[in-house]
């Protein structure tokens, strides 16, 4: 929330703005909750970074690459064969995944092997996959 100028020209805090709302029963504003939660809310900067992260995961091919790398590390040529994609297309997607530190690589001889960056990525992938497999009756 942005601060606004009052009639007297002084700045008004977001909490004060909420106090000034005309909330009547049965829905009064719980000021203790508002103030406590305002201290814990996700910052705009972090929310932007998370949005970019999730936007990157909005690509079918990137998710398919992650699904394979969740099982085992592979080189680009093997990934391309498994996913029925060109090596160039796989490399392009891997660059995007590396940019957000979702995957990393190591060289073995002339081949470059990719794997998930860490368990956070694996756990995120598994959680989403599990969530999508749940049926409505599970809730």
C-alpha cells in the first residue's frame, strides 16, 4: 500500500488507512492480525522473483526436462532422444533452467551431464506432481 497525504498534508501509514476504513459488523478489521501479517507479508521484490521463477516453469518442455532429471542425470544428447527434441532445443531450455539455478552440470570427458540443482527443486517438482494426481474426493 502506498502512503497518502491527509487533508493536513501529513503522510498516513497503511495501518492508519485501514483504521480509517468504515468496516462495520459483522466484518470488523482485526487490527492485531493486520499489523502482525503486514510484517510477514512477502516483499514485492521477492514476489517478483518468485513470479519469474514460476513463469519459467510454465513451459511444457522445461517441465519434461525436470521430470527426467528428477530420475537421473543425463547428457544433452540423451535428454534430446528421451524427449524427442533436438539437442539445440534441449540446450536452449537447459540454459533457461540454469539461469534460475534449477539445474547444474558437470563435465565427464567430452560430455556434459545435467542434474537438478538441489533437493528444493526435486521436492517442488514432486509436490506439484503429487498435488495434480490428487482427486477432488481426496480433499
